[in-house]
C-alpha cells in the first residue's frame, strides 16, 4: 500500500490542471492524490462509490478517463454500496484485503475499523487539548510529530503504539485552569471537514485562538453510520435526521440533511456557534446553506459559511475566523451581563 | 375561481402542458409568471443564496413575481422519476430553498413526486388533490385526462418554445442544442440562441424530440450507472444523434455552477471527440453581454462550414 503524499499546493495544482473546470474541489484533490501516488509506484487505486444524487458517485467514471488520457495504466477499484450488487461488493473487498474467506475478511475489516477509530479519537483529543493548553504550539508539535512518524512505520501494532504514545504526551500538556473556551462545531461537506489541507487547517487555527472545536463528521462517524450499522444507520446520525425534519424532510443528497441536523444538534449541546464549510459548487450544501439562514434566525444561533476552492488566500480566511470568534465572545459577555 | 401560480422556470419546461390540464380539470385557474426578463433575474439574484446556479436564481425571481398575484404557488418536490434514479440535489431541495429565501409567500404546494419509493405519478397528483380538498377519484380522473396524450408536450414545444418562423428544411445544417430544458428553452438565459440558429437557417434538434425509450437505451452504455434522470436524457440524446449520424454539430448549454453539467459536458465532449462531431460548450451565467455569444456562435458555424468544404482537400505539401 502506498499512502498518497500529504496534500499540498502541488497536489491541488496537478489536480486542477487535469480536471474539468467546473468540478468540485474534492475531485481535483483526488486527481492530484492519484497522480502523486502513481508516481511513487501505485498501480491500484481504491475509492468508495455512491449512487446519487450527489456527483461524487460519478467521480470514478471521469477519473478513469482522465488517468487513461494521461497514459497511466492503473486499476481503479470502486467500492459501491451493497445495493448496487452484492457479488461485486464482496469480490472488491477480497481483492483489496487479500483474504479469501468471509471470516478472514471480517477480521481484517474489524482491524481497519479499529485503527480508524483510534486515529479519530486522537485527533479529537488534540483539538480539546489545544483549546485548554497554555502553550498551543506544544500541541501542534506533538501532532506534527505523530503525523510524520505515522507514515514511516509499518503494521497495525506499531501504529497503535504510536497512537497510545501520542495520547500520553497530549495528557501531559499543561492546561489552563478555570478556563471556559468558546465552543464551535464544524459542519458541512464531509471531505472538506476532514482534510486539513482543504479547509486550511481550520481546527488548528481555531484551537490557536483558544476555541474548542468539534467536527460533525469524521471517518469513524461515517463508518458507524454506513458500514457497521448497515442498513439501519447509527443512532447519532439518525437523530440528526430527526432534528432536521422541521426544515427538510426528504434527503437532498450528500450530507445536506446531516448539516442541518448537526447545526441544531450543536445548539442543543450548548455550543456558541457553528461554521459550515463547503467546496465551491457543492450542490447539497448550497441547499443546506439557504435553509441554515432560517435555522440561525429561529434558534438565535450564529452560523458562518466558508466556501473553499483552489484560491487559498489564508489571510482572508483567518480574518473571518477571528471576527467570528470575537463576535461569539462578545455575545457571551452580553448574555452574562444580561 | 382560485388561482395557482406556476413559476416559469426549472421543471416548468418539462411538465407545463400536463400541469395546466390537471389543474384546469379540477377547477383551478393557472397563472404563469412572465417570461424571464431583467427584473425577474435581478429579483432572483437578490432573493437567493449566492452560490446557487443561474436557473435556481431565476426561479426565485419568478416566485417573487407571482407571490402577491395568486393564492397558491406550485413548486413540486420532484425527488425521483425512475427507480433508483434521482433529480439534481437542488431540484430536491427547491421548495425548501424558496421557502427559506423569499418572505411573505402564499401557500406553496410542495407535494413529493418520488417514483423510487412509490409507483406512478398518479399518487403524487392525488396528494396535490388532497392539498386542495379534491377527492382521490376526481384527481385520478384529472390526471388520466392530463396524461392521455403524450404528444401534446412536443406540440407545445413547437408552438410555444421554438422560434416563431422556425422550419425544418432537409438540406440545412443540423445542430443538436443540448442541455437542461430550462437552459435550452428559456431564451433570456441563453440569449435567444434558438432564434439565432433559426435565422441562420439551421435545423435545431433537442433532447426533448426523442422518446424516453431511445433515451434510456442510448444512455445505458456508461461504465457506471447514471443516477440522474435528467443526466440520462442529455447523455442519451447525445449518444443517439451521434451514433445515428443525424447531426453535424453539438452546442451544449450549461449553466455556471451546475453540478450535473460538470460531469455531463465531459462525457458528451468525449463521445463527440471519438465520433469526430464538432462540439461547443457555452456556459451561461448572470452576465448579459451578448456579443461574446454571437462571436463564439459565428466562429463555430464558420468552422463547421470550412470543415465541410475542405474535407476532401489534401494539401500538396504533405
């Protein structure tokens, strides 16, 4: 397995050069990732699929064309939903995990899920620690170190060790006492929430300002909803659908409904505000955005929308984040005074 | 008689003759908003989210125009028209976008048409009937009457949407004008491209000319199943005309910010490259400079003429 190099400006530049102009940002980063990995020696690419109505489901169709036109001879494996054909699903999984029997398949998938969960927990812990830490750069150092080492080691047990070690280091970071941080939830399109390069490291930037950040979607949450609890869905996510119901009662594709539900979910948890992040042109999130305007008004809950695309002027981004955090802390003071 | 407003945008161009007959049959008057103009576009831009695509902004403008002239506005939520297929996510959320963006609206009839989960359009129309206190029996009758003649849709296109003096002549150049029906037939969005083609004596082909059997057959060649019904229409029509060699060129009208078009333009342009059919993609957005479109159209047509003239010419310099 060759992990794609960490996303960088170069990734994005390669991606946008070869992608259709009007495609959304994740597509372009994907293409960049593919090409960078192929140049490192990858000959098979695995992505997940979907069957609408978001355009993500048709990524593979175009990406195959693009790679072929560029003269790369690679195998693109798409793991589609079981609904699209049970046999294909299993054979794809077997091809990937190199196992032949179902119990073995189950075991190796279980391990992968466990690893993803641990890694997500660690990221979440670092976000919490950063908000309270006296020296925020110390947390950044620990996490940078972890990310750097994680690509050099091999095998699951070493990775688990590394995660545990990093966790311990995080626990030893000196924290502020009697500090009540501003709490912000990050909602929106799943890829832009997860990938730090694409969202300009919003978690870290907010953490730097002493804000406690929680993400509405993580790989763990996605897997719990779509794989582990298939076909019923996890409790958390189903609850979000329920919360979104007064505003939207049919799915609109992508994570549009989750975005609405999450906003209300964070309001109920007593958060100070939420930030919606979406790639330019994302269809479901545009619908969600137009509804969020009223959610914000009805619940008296600040919501800011950030649209990301290939232009990555960081200064403008930071200014908006700072302004939003300032606004939230002023709001809190006002509530305290009455 | 109570009035039902139908905004002249999005699905209007696909369903209006049927809607009109249905509502007339159950005893309501239909009011259609004016043809798209500068005011409607401006109001639409003002009343919708910045990121939305042009057709969505325009339908916002039409609803805004209708809101104090009618008792109800009909904006159905068309989720799916075939099993395991969907419409564009923005069409799925259209009633919500409108309700949350425009203030002081009359009642919006936003019945769900979801053929993935339910069977037949009839149940959708029954729900519309329930909304207006019409019995199931009556609305079924009205539905059957409205849909008794399928040809009336194409008659309506010929009579209302195609240019006035347009005539099909066998020896002219044939061009397929591809795109969503709300881009192809709204002559404000596309700056009267059909008119321009007709004035230059060009035969216009559209995806709407084909029966859905043809569309579905010719759109099933893709490696991965296309799950957009409107996408299948566009890809199927392109494949049909290209493979049967009925056309000389394709003009694709896509709107800026359209998610479907970003995928479909790629597929169609690739197909036309393989079969060596000239292809031009015009992206439509809020700006209203007509000269750019004229220039590109002229260049495209000139290119086709030269291609035709020079195809048997082999240079002695080879």
